[in-house]
C-alpha cells in the first residue's frame, strides 16, 4: 500500500544513499565500486518488494531502458564519462530507485493537490536555469535543446507533474554527481559538436522521455500478455446437438419418446 509515511521514508533513504555512495565512489577502485553497486541492488530489491506489482513492472522496464541509453550515451557516444571509464554497477539500480522515488513523491497528496503550481514553478525554474547557462563562456546549447524537449513533455505529455518532480530530482543529482567528479559531461558534444555545460541545464528532460517510453513498453507487454492468454484459452465446449430443435427423430435418438416430449 502506498502511504505518505512510506514515501517520505523512501525519499529520505534514497537521498542518504546517494549522498554517501557517491562520496565513497570518489576513491574506489573497480572491485570496491562493484561492492558498492551490490548494495544499490539490495536496496532496490527491498524497495521493490514493498511496491504493487504494476509499479515493480514499470520500474524494471525503466531500468532496462535507462541501461541501454547509459551504454549508448557514455560508453559508445561519449557525451559524458564516468570516473573509471565504465558503467558503474550501481547506476542501473540507481535509475530504478530514482524512478521509484519520483513516482512515489508524485503520488503524495500535497503534490497532487498542488500539481499545477508544481508544474508552473518547475517550468519557471527550468527556463531561468537554461537562460543562465546560455550566458556561460561556452553557451550551454545542449541545455537549451534538452529544455525544449522538457517543455514539449510538460505541455503535451501524459504526466506533467511526474516530469516536473523528476526534473528537480535529476537537476539536484546531476549537480551533486558532477561536482564530485563521479561523471563529467564533455564540453562539446561528440558528433553533433554542440557545446554543453557540466551538467546541461535541461538534462532532467531525459526522465520525461524515458518515462514515456517505459509506459509505452509496459502497455505493449500488457496487451501482448492478454492476447496470448486469450488465444491460449480453449473454446467453450458445446454440448452435442445443442442449439438444434428437437425433431421427433432426434428425440428418439436421445431416448425420449415423441409422445412424452412435452
């Protein structure tokens, strides 16, 4: 059951975990980082066990989506790099914990009651943040592009309050992680040659896009599962001769004398 106390406990626990884990990762080698990553997966397993089945499925799909995008963005494309040049083991689990936390925070009664205010306030913050980064010595053009993507989801997306909450959480996490040197954005985006701040101001748009893709995949998987279930179900059995009028010949075949058929 989703309770306010449980949501606040998850938010505090996730915030504390990120604060401690990223500080520890500043000095870890690959083995120590892997051990740190295992704690993130244990935390995720415990948190998911307490959630409804639908949310568990949604979080697991997002982890798969985020991991693929992390490999493309960091390892292949090189838009940003983690400290050891790898994809830390804790990153996929952290994506799941982050998304779960954002979903739960969005469900808080105070957020739901003031959804419009939250969306307007975060949109204003995102816009000012973007404009500020355009005044840097190397203008944050990637921040402008991602801000535009964020605005598209805010104006036309299906879950603007969730996108707003995710934007704030992502911005805080990106500022913290990059300040510690855990990951670093390239000053000029490879291939597209677009200048970027460290971090880009609109990077929070990434979770809006991942949420939209995740929901689409979950719906698709759900419809396919229902389709397989219905196709596997045997057709209803029809009693031999059902639906046909009982003629005298048929009554005789069924052992019913015609003169007693009434």
